[in-house]
């Protein structure tokens, strides 16, 4: 069983149970959208001492939780799971992802740094990503950042310090 030194932040107890079977790690649950102040303080303290990895469901509530945590604790790292890999009987969630999918996703964690401007909006638009879901998905998959809309993708590209040359390289395989 692989040891993960960082604190894992997940949405619910089923996510926790799934990850505890795969990894030797500390896990905290947000218990849904309302991340309370005590939980946020704990996440902040752990980010300073051991690091924090956020693993949320690939849906809108999961993205809102991720943004809320990232705003309060910018140093957290992120693990993204593709929606198609996390479909269950009734909904989408981390607990439905396969073991191999989760293990690979944790290896591909990313860290965002706010305030970077490596890419201009005009450069982004010139690459034909706007209105082209296939190209947007190709970029998101290549960088392991989860499927997102154009505005969020543009922000994430800058937070990852991706420039126009790197983006062209990713898209040339199309």
C-alpha cells in the first residue's frame, strides 16, 4: 500500500473509504458544499505542515468545493478524475472510479499558482480552442486538469505557467 504524506481532502465518506483501501494516508471529508471554518482551518494548517491534495468529484459541486478550498489555501495540490471514469449507478463520484484510475490520477497531481500571466487571451483564442470541445478536452487531458469551460481552462493554463508554445505542442497531435 502506497503511503501519501499529504492530507487528502474529499467530499464524503464513500470517497474516504475508497481511498483508504488504496493508500496509507490521512483523509478529511468536506461533507458536501458547505466547507465549515474549522475544516478550512485544519486544511490550512495541514497545508503548511504536510501538504494537502484535493480530490473532488468531476461535477459542478466538486468544482465549487475545489475553488472554495483553493481561494482559502492556495498552496493545495489537485487531483482530477475524468467524468467518464467516475460514473456510478446514480451519479458521478470519486468512489466510482477504478483503483487504477485513482492511483494514476494521484501520480498526476497538479499545483496551481495564482497571479501568473504566461498566456494572453488573444493567443488562446487564436488556437481555435473556443467553441471546439475536442481541442479543449485534448488540452485538459494532456495537463491532467479536469474538463472545464474556456474561462476556467484559460485561468488554469496561466496558473500552470503554460505558454503559447507549450499549448501549440499539445494541440499539434490532433
